[in-house]
């Protein structure tokens, strides 16, 4: 794969951003091309896609797109249409289990933390880069 990179001023970046389709949501699994697959619920419908691919949704006026990874102990994002909204780029991270202190454990204690999935919002430039190099899932 060959990637060209360029420096651009803020004015050029703003002009480039004006070409993005508004009210789109892109959901990425992992950029690693392995055999992992990811399952999540989009408006209560289970969607499964492989690493190295992404899902794309268009937000519709007067409707909410609900994206959940990991069920009750996971993460849910509710996204709504807005006139001229810039695209949203979400990266799914896998489940985790840790034995240790957690963020602020009580003195001389050990905590256990777990999650069944998280979504992190990506910057526009990184999100657009992934859209260009990864394949869209069916």
C-alpha cells in the first residue's frame, strides 16, 4: 500500500472538510487485518463485521441512531441528526478484565475492573484516513 501525505493550512483543511457528507456515522473495529470480528447492536439489530472493515450509517432527521457494544456493562452512543453535522467516527475496543487498582483505589486495596466493550470517538483526520484505507462492510 502506498500513502501520500501532505501539509495543508487551516484554510485548505476547512475547504476539504466542506466536502465531507454531513450526518454520517462510521464505526471501525480494528485497523489490524486479522480474523477478529466484532458484534454490536445498532437500533437493537445485531451487526457483525470483521477487523479491517467499517460500518457506515446516515443519520436521518427526527430519528436517533443507537449503537451499543457489550450490552448492559458496555457502552451505548445515541446519535441524532443535525443540519450540517460533521461525520462521527467511532472505534470499537475489545472487552477487558483487569486485576489491580483501578483509577483511584482505596488505600491498601485491590480492585477488579472489567468492561464488555467501549467506543472511542476519533478525530476527523484519522477517521477519514481509515475510511480511505479500509473496506466498507456489507
